[in-house]
C-alpha cells in the first residue's frame, strides 16, 4: 500500500500524458473511430488500466488521465456516456489503494515544474484547453 506522501511524489511523464491524450481516437489497422465531439473513449482507458500491473505506473497514468480529461462524464452525440477516469479508479482499488489514496489522485493538481511544462507542451501539440 502506498501512502499519500508516496503518491504525491509520483508525477506523470510525457508518455503518460500522450497516452491519456489519445483516449479520443481509436485506430486499429484500417479502422478509425472517434465520437466527433472531442469526447474520450472509455474502452481505450479500460484496456490501459487493466494492463498496468505496476503501482507507480498506474498512479502516473491515472494522474495523466485526470490532467487531460478530469473525472467527469462526457455525453456523446450517439447518446453514450464516456468516462475515462472510472477504469483507473477501479484498477487502483483492485491494486489495493484505499479510498483516501484514490480520492487524492482524483483531485490531484500538478505543482512541479516538469509536469507543468510537459502539460504546456502537450497543450500546444493537441490544442488542449
């Protein structure tokens, strides 16, 4: 079990933020799919969250997901509701994190210069708000 202090020291790297940013576009071979309104695709987040077995990596990717998408529901044109935080929340609980730790990640905001500069760089590349 990680403490809040240990979780606080873990920050997403550029790869984590790139992966989280890519939750809005599915590409497999010749098949491309997206909602068209900028909404993320929960199944992409679910695949990642289920595959990550390292606690530190899961915390990094969950924090990146919070930075890029937050924890809210996205309502799509097709009537679907997507939420990319939920798969990470479930994976964190499955890995033994308690409610306080999961909530800390859910409401986390970056304060270190490296994470802030990486987020700025991604904002320029992907035109994030």
